[in-house]
């Protein structure tokens, strides 16, 4: 078989490029899978759980000051209900409900993929607690996959807040996630968040490691 010099050159370049990629330093990031949850405002907390109620932390999360609370609520959509949805603390200025696309099918809610906190023009739902219920006009989203990154690491890797990067997983179902939002703050610990749909599709579980493709 006559193999052209051009083809040989392309193969050599490809192999050398792969070897260089393997030699480059890699930023290793811990993943935590973010299941459906709710962030509440003070006003809505008191409607759902009673006046002057405070959240009861049961487990600290990786980001400083954040925790899973004992409190849970029911989410009601046009087509279905999901019970025992965990409330996360601390309280926020606006109530926000984070679900997966699969949860959306159950509820009958077409939640857009948004960065946390960006709830403008999003669908709403009904939340029910032990002491009352509220109807949200907006606030239901599928959280955009993202990496929490402290300032020093962002500077070292020449990354900035709200930049998009690619992240590679490991294992039998290795995938590359595109459009991963980088959120930079001196308060953050290095951590990536995926929702349950993304984690299941890629075979990733909480505590696994992924790598930044810079």
C-alpha cells in the first residue's frame, strides 16, 4: 500500500500532539452531583415553616457557609408532584428551585438552563411546607454546570470569572463537558457541580475527579 508523505506527516503530528497533552500539567477538580433542591428567602421560609423559623443544618457542603438543611418541601407543577425536596442554606434574597430536565418532565415544567441566581423570565411552581404554601411566579431553573474556583487558582491558570471552559471526565464513559462556567471568588473552594442527569449520563458520582482542558 502506498502511503503518502502527507498522510504520514499528519499521523506523526497527531501522535506528538497527544503526547504533549499528556505531559501538560492538569488541574484536577472534585465533582459533586447536585440533586434537586430549593433555596428560600426569609419571607418564604416563614410562610412554609412558620414565623421566626430558622433552618436546621444537618450537613455542611463543600463551599464555605453552605449546608443541607433538615427542612424539605413539596414541589407541585402542572403535571406532577415531587416530595421531600431538600432546602439548602443559607437563606437567599430570592427563592430559587433547581431541578433536572428529568424532574421537569415529571412536574410538567420546562425549566431553562441558567446560572444560579438568574431567574428572570423563568417558570414558576407551587412549594408546600408543613405550615403553608407559596406560588412562585418565576424561579425554577436547571443549573448551568459550573466550577467554583478560588482566586489564586484562577490566576495561576489564567482564568477569569464567568469564563467558559471544557472539562474532561474519567472512567468507562469518559466525556468532555463543553460550556462549563467558571465562578471565581476568594471565598470559594475548588469544586465542580453537575446535575443528576449529567452525572448519570457520564457515569460520574460525587467525589470523582475531572480535569480542566485549558
